C-alpha cells in the first residue's frame, strides 16, 4: 500500500472506520480526530499480503506525543480503518518494535 495515497484519501474524507476499530478506539480512548491525525502523521511499519480481504498495512502515527497504531486496507475506493490501538507491552517493546514470541 502507498502511504501517500492513503494520506490523500484520508485528507479528502474518503475513509471509513470499521465497527471493530470503533470499539478498539473507544477502549483506548482514541477519538476520530486522533485516528485521522495519526494516519496523516504516520509511517508504514508492516505490509500485509491479501489474505482474502485485500491488502492491508500497519501504520504508526503520533498525536500529542502519543503513539497510535492504525491497521488499514481498502473498501472499494475508500481507506478502511480495520483496527486502532496504543502499542504497549507485552506485545510491543516500543511503538516500532514487536516483542519476539519466544
């Protein structure tokens, strides 16, 4: 996925938030403005192959110095926010690094 295309679509309002992402955002106290800002200030950490629902990617953006992970893909011509969360232990060492599964 191309980060500049994702950002352009989000700037234009061509994105949807899945019900799962909406619930996760609520659980993490992340609002829609923070999701949008995280995507616009992000970098792609991981790219995922098409596993039946299309290609997707993991983004890392910072909003008010708080790291936010956003997993997004495509729903027709719009970006779909699949999930959103704050990266933290035990799954993450830091916002950029997954803890190894040993």
